[in-house]
C-alpha cells in the first residue's frame, strides 16, 4: 500500500485514534497525537475515509511527552501516555460535547458541565487480570531481542492482534509495585518449576490466569486460575504465594477447564486468609470477593457517587429506583440520605453482593431485585409493586437504554432521572428520545480511566411538567 511522507496529524478521533487528511479523505491512525509530522502507510482506503499505520515520527508535536511505561505501543492499554493528561481530559470533554450536540441535538453551551479529572492518573486501578500463555507475542519493537521466542512462556495482557499470544508485562503502572512483585514472582516460580503454561489453541496447560485486587484499606486479594486439576502443582503454587507474600489477605484458586476465561459460573476456593477484602467509599464499606463486580477506580467512584448525590439534593423523603444497579454501590452510598431505594440488576451474583453489603452496613431502607429489566418492563413489574420513584438512576451497559425501557421510565413520571454512562454516544441518543418529557439540566464528566479514551458522564434530567 502507498507510503505517505511528511504528513501532519491534525486532531484526535474516537477510540484513542488520531486523524490526518490526504487527497480529501480522513485517515485514522494510532500512536500519534495532533502536531506530529509522520511517515505513514495506508492500509485501508474507502470512498471518504481510510486507515493507516505509523512508520515513523519525523517531527514531534510540541505537546508530545515521553511515555512513562516500557510497554507503551506494545501493550494497547494506556494509549495516550504521550499526551499530557490535561490535553487528554480536554479531548474527552470535546468528544462528549460533540456527541450531545450531533446525536442528542443538545447544545451543551446552555449548561455549565462539572469537570472531574483524576487526581491520580497512575496506580489508580483496584483490579487487574493477567493471562498466562505458552506463546509470547512478538512485535516489531521487540524482534531485536533474540532471547524472546514465540514458544516462550508469558504472563501479561492479551493482544487484539493474535489471540493465542500474550504480551509479557514486567511493570504495569495501573497498580502499585506490590502487584508487579506478586505477578513477576509467580511467573518466575512457575518457569523455574517447569509448570505448563496455557495453550489457547489446544486449551491445555496448568497456568491460565491470575487476578489481583487491592483495596484502599491495604488488603490484597489474589485468585490464581488453573487450566488443569493437578492438585500437587496447584498446592505448590499457592503455598509459594502464601509464604512469599504475607501481605495477601485473601488467597484463592479456581480451576477453569472451559473454553473461555470467565469464572462467574465457577467456584473459587479459599486457600488462605479471609473470604473477601474490604473497600471503603466515604461512609460505607463493601466486601469484595474474587467474583465481585465493583468500580475499578475507587477514588473516582467516590467522586462520581458524590456528584450523583449533589444532583439529587436529597431531602430525606425521596424514593429512588436504581436500574442496572450492579452490586448496589450507588444505592448503598445514597441510602442514608433518602427514604427508600429499590435496585434492579440482571446478574444474580451482583445482587447477592448487593444484599450482603447492605446487611454489612446495617441499611434497612434498600431492597434489591434480580431480573432482566427488558422483561420486567414488558410484564409491567414496576406498576405491579406500586413503586412510585421520585428519582430514577440508570447506569446501563455501553449500548444504552432500549426504547422500551425509556418508555417505561417515562411512564413512571419521576421528577428526576440521573443517567450515568460510559458511552456518550448512546447516552446522547437516549437523551434525544427523552427530550419530549425530560430536559437536561446538568452534566458531569468524570475521568475514571486516565491515559485511555474512556470517559464516564452523569446527566441530570428534570421532568417537563
């Protein structure tokens, strides 16, 4: 394909990509920022747009900074490290505003959005999962290292380029150094003892995955997932971790011989320590186990929940319907400020976590129901229980709300809707469907995932009487 020289990168685009223009077309490219002058190779060319790969940067943008991670570009996790954090957040704001204006037909200039950047933009995650593989991913950046072979074992992250190879990670900046030490020691121990690493084509091999969870209360949960039921070797691994890292407060293992990596239908076995770690969000505690759903950025979760409370301005007499409530963390956080909360969630394990954490915090004014919201709407569930909410909170998946759910929410005639979203485009689409009955009053932009293109938004809508 054609190679282009001295091309100016003009602006950022969706999904962490940037764009340049050539012969009237827009081309999407990764690993560059506006202001870079590059050499690129066209790999796809449609009528109005195309895609290109970076060959080299001929001149750095004035805004470009040195990435802090040695795995940058090889690991696709923190794609915006070369862009100063302030610039990242400005672009995320712009993307939200454009989605609301273009898709939602809402002029955001009529409101004053509340901006909540991350105070801590490294070491901000409380959960990470890593995969073992008997094949190491080889990228052009590391081909010069002759000691790395395709068939060498690896522990790290998946690549979207080759499904059965793993990018080896030595130091990840998303958690503190304790998690790096645990992961690297586990890898070295397994290599030294010739334990087999998982083959993602044959689905054979002992070492499959490892999950680490940290809490702000200085507790650590580790769950090692094994691909084979070899108890002699499993116990060797677990004894090693327990003795080497006494700071681990909850040590689990799970045997997964399925074709996929999910463990939600499996039973983790507690090998040592407590059955859960405890995370604290302001005034409430949460028990978190190896299968618990929970916000991965604790500090920003606190800011997000506080902002929801600020929008509601509770008097103590509100009834709140919390749809797609997950483990109920929003409702549990709000429970001391309102009269009654009903949380609804599809995933049964999440509802179990929610009920347990409500009991832990001695909360009596909250109930949780497990169910498919789409089906509950069709069966007129909310009418049948005569629950008339003053506030409806929705935090749906990335694809947003269905028209049927929107119609059901409108029919409840709640005074306030709080719409939390991780996808501004689908949120804006739903705003357009709600505009006949509700008006956007306030908007907050919360950065839960620095150095990525992801952003969280909170919209406050008021019923039009």
